[in-house]
């Protein structure tokens, strides 16, 4: 059985909503996690386009250059927010495909690394459907470094992060489909301000390797890769945005509030 599949109930698929205000958007995944943990069964797969965002980790806030880094992102049109999972700042916009996978699990810590590895392989399979030969392999000097980064041609295409709570877990990924040049410039400014090592040349996009591929193409490929592992069914989640917005103030960068 796939480590990404719930014990029962399959995955409900939520397409969008796209381009939400970033403080609301980064709260949707945790809201889905709380929902499945409370239900004790099943899971959610959300595929969406984000608005331009710089998602900082709590570790980033400890940097002396954090306020400057947030201002650099904001000046470029990328809204700075705080995210729960993840190690370092991630930069993305609506030319990326974001994936949230929230699954009920009575023992969420048991297969954490197995999930990371399989999630990476799933993204590799999806990219193969798009004509890109990728691998689960970090790139030296990559931004938001991670053991399970997905790369091709010496550039990082996708990264993932994971969060757990009693009763469930949440995996999230960002796959940059196009717009690598602009994202690369923002990454350069943000990481310079944070005084974190990073080679902006490691930022890559799917369209650099497979010209003409769109975010919709990528979403279809990812959905197909999930469909090969677990039963999928389209669904809506009434009240989801209200839940996500309830704690939006906690995800805004304090230096920029008001």
C-alpha cells in the first residue's frame, strides 16, 4: 500500500482555489490537516496556483536580516508570510503548481521519511509524463535545501515539507513550472538578506526543459500519478477558507503588518 494513501476512504481532490491572499493560502493545508485528523479517516489532495509569495520558516525569523529579506520580497511583489513546515524561505508565484496532501493517520510519525521519498518519486513520475527526466536528488547550493528535492539538469524543480499532528500528517510541495528567471532574482535578494548560502542558478522550472508545459499540464500529470496509487474523487470543502483565514494574522510577517 502506498505510504501516501489513507487507510480507507481514498483522497478527496480539491482544485484550487487559486491565487488566494498568501496569509490565507498557507493556512489552507493546515486547515485540511485539522479536518482529517478530527474525522479520523480519508484525506485531501489540493492542487492550486499560488499568488506571488515568499514563505519564510520560523528559523528564518531568527536571522538578523529577516526584516530586510521580507522587505526585499515585498518590493518585488512577493508577499512575505510565515509557514509552519519547512526549513528555509521558499519563493513562488502563479507559474508554480502547489500540492497539499493531508491524510488521517493514527501514527503519523511512523512512516515520515518513507512518505518524503515516495512523494518525491511521485513528482518524478509526473514530470516524466511531461517529458522531463528528473530525480529525487538535492542540488549543491540549492535554495530551501532538502534531502528530497526533485531536480533535473542540475537545477531544483520542486521541494517538499511535512507537518504532523495527533491523528494526521500534511505533505506540501512547490513545483516551479515556469518563470525561473524572476524567481531566481527574488531568491538571490532574499537569501542575501538572510545571509544564507544559496546559488540562485540552482532555481529551475519545468518549462526550461519542456517548453510549452503549463501549470494545468503539471496538475494533470500530478493527479494522474496520484491516481495510479490511490482512489481519487473530486470534492468541495465548505467553510475551508473561513478556517484558513481564522489564524491569518499569525502567518503575516509582523514587521510589515499595518
